[in-house]
């Protein structure tokens, strides 16, 4: 009985140690700024490669002027935040699907969704997917794409933008070397 207990304890301990020492590799990031004043930071985005090959994105906003509101976030075609974010052009849609809600039957690979900001203007979203990569030449490559924070809520219906409002924040996805 004592042997079984010790064996179970040893196996549980080994599992805990392996889970704690396994780290996901940070592979890309973006710093988000206001489009009206690019010197004002409004958030960060970090991308991690997981052991199963998927990519995880953790996005955090700290956007006090948008407190107590929903904002929509999308990946856009180009990583150029000039002209109030307009230089990012349209939504990134490598699979030529209809705009929609992440995880629904049809959506762009850049349809991240709405983020509810609290009374301080803070909010988070995390997405894990196999729809993105960082491989050169891959149609799913996210490096160099723009990330736009819109001033409104994505209705997940209007094509091709979700009627998400003006571009109030922008960042560029950059690889971590």
C-alpha cells in the first residue's frame, strides 16, 4: 500500500514538474498605439508557438479614453499604421471567407472580435489557432500584418468589415528573433 502511494506521489510530482518547466516560445509581438497620437501606447500583443504547432495570441488593452465600451480588433493586410491606420488597408483574409465571429462557420483569419473594456479601459483576449503561422511564404503568415483597434463594436454580419467603426488604435506584428 505504501509503495503504491509513493509511486502515485512520484508520478504526480513528475507530471507537475514537466508541466511547470514546459514553456511556450514567444515568437512575435505588437505594440498598440492610438492612431490620433502614436506616442500614446494602448496595449500589447504577444504571440506564442505552442508544442502542438498552434499559435496563441494574448492581447491586452489599456485604453482609458475607451473605458466602459466594446472595441473590435482585427488583423489587417499591411503593417503600416500611417494615415490614422488607413495604410493597413482592409482586413487580412487569406482564405477569402466572409467576415464573421471567430469560431463560427465562416470568418476571416484576422477576425479577432470584440473586447469589453472595464472602467479603467482595460481588457484582454486570448486566441489559440492553427490558422496562423510565422513561416516565410506561407499564406497564413501573420508577420508584418497590422492590428487595428476599432472604435466600435463588430456586428459580425456586415461584409467585409463588421461595421466596426473608426480605426482608433494600431500596431504591427513583428517577429522575435
